[in-house]
C-alpha cells in the first residue's frame, strides 16, 4: 500500500522515468477568477432575425475541440502506424495536421472527428471554435474580461461573427476543467504513483474543493457571455439551444483495471499510472462532483445539460473490458479503449502529451452520437452512456 511520500525512496525504470518526466511537464492551464461575474442584461427585443445557413457551434476546451482524435485506441507499438492506432501516419512519417488540420500548429487540436463533426444535427455548417487548454476567460468577450489564447480571439468574439453569418441553432459548451486544474491533478497523481508511493486524492480533493466555486462562477459567466453575443446578433433565446456538457472519466475504478497495482505494466504498458485508491476517487468522487456542479450552473442559467460522466464506462484506459491492438489484431470500436492513455514514456515520438486522458477517435464519435441523441430531445437534462460490445451507435440517453 502507498505510504507517506517522505518516507519512501524508489528506483524508477527507464520508461517509468519518462512517464514521470511527462507528468512533470503537463501544462498547468489553471486560471482563477477573482469574483463571480454578474449576469448580463439582455436587450428587450432582438435587433434582427437570424439569417443564413443553419449552424451548430462548439465552444470551450480540449474535451470538445477534439483533442486525441488522432488515436484509434492505444498501442505500445513503437513504429509505423503503431498497430493501426495512429491516424497521423503517412506511410513514412507522422503528420498530425492530417487529423487536426491547421490547428495542429497552434495546439488547439480541433480534430476531424470532433463532437460537432461527429454529431448529426442537420445543421448546414458545423463550426468548432473550441481550443485545447482553454479556460473560462478564453470564452468571455474581450470587452468583458475575455483573453485571447493561442493566437485566437476570445471564443465569444469569434461566435459573434459566426452568429451574424449563420442561423445558429445549437451551441454546445465544454469548459471549466482547466480552471479546476485537471492537468495539475493528473500530474500530481502520476508523480505519487511513480516516485512518492503515496496517494494523491486527499490533496487533489482539497484543490478541487478550493477551486470549484470560482470555476463554476466562470462557467456561469461564459454562458452569460454566449447569451449576450447571441442577443446582440439579433437572436431570441428561443431561436437556438444552448447545451453545457460535463466531463467523462478516462480511467476506470480499481476493480476494473486490467493491470495490477504493483509492478510497471500499469504505467509502461497501459499508460494508466494511478493507485487503486486514486482511481476510485477520480471515477466515483471527483468526476461526479464536477458533473453535479456543472448541472447546477446549467440549471441556473437555463441551459440544457449533457452529463458525460459515465460515457466511457468500460471503455476507459486500462479497462478490463478493452484491449490494446497488436500486430495481428488491429484497433476496433468494440474492443479498443475510447480514451488516450498517458503518453509520455512509451516512446519519445508517440504523439503529444496534451492528448493524454481525452476521448480518442472512438470516444469523439461516441460523444458526437450523444449530442445527436440530445438534439432529438427538445428539452430536459440527460446522461449519455454506452452499450457494452457496441460502437458509437450503441450510445443512449437516460434522464437525469
């Protein structure tokens, strides 16, 4: 069992050291908002009716930008297409722009299977404004405290242009995770597994508790900013639907881990270096807590809520219900993992660290299916789940 970190010294195998280096290098995109933002005052009546082609728009962070869409499952393969899992393989080299387009250079990583593209909402235009690593302040309008990010204007200001040029019918938002310091939590937990031999969940829980009020205030302000932009563009709230979604758990409970807690296969092969106690905390405490908080914001702001906390059940990294592709058995939507493993040590050229712990190619298609199903429900809050042994077509909704 893990002990107090100050009392243990461990030797870390080469691949474990690489994973540790990766954990230490995880970008800490944490932002705090000093005070809760006031709600905007909407115009008495819209100034003009929306015109143009219909559009579905996504805003927010990496969980909706399409981060990790490069990967069809996970493989410890060190060359070529990595047992069929690497969609960036050209036959002679790797080109992430094949998946992320021009945003591979900036790191926004809007993939070709991002949720807005995988969903079927009947919109003529599917527009992805989300950017990997974004915090709530990157959504706000510049005139109201919004910040540019990775060379792009605040997302609400980009939405203003889209809203004038299109008849926006659906806006889907995923934001708040970076305000809470998701990557900081992951980094701490990985270090505690690889070097300190201690649990992370007590300190991580304190961090989440401390940051949650400010983060949720930021999410609420982001929704207000979206509403303000749409009102200024001439939309009534009844002209479009606004959906706030939560985050899935990329790792399973300890009882559903296919690699033992001791030894190095959990880190070096599986890419899931977490203690059982920390995995249980993340899956059954942290993720539900954040989902519940986001549901409260959605309710207060009149947005529809899509709960994704159980979306990856049985499809998580290292889940006993999945397996890695091999040289003889390629990736599959029914057997491969739907989230990206912690990629930072298996070999030095396998993708980007920021892709770790996000829904991958299969996961993005599944989330898109969730949005499709929600679009067919004109109102109400829902949780989205998968059906064991089926691909994205097996996703279904349950009322919250």
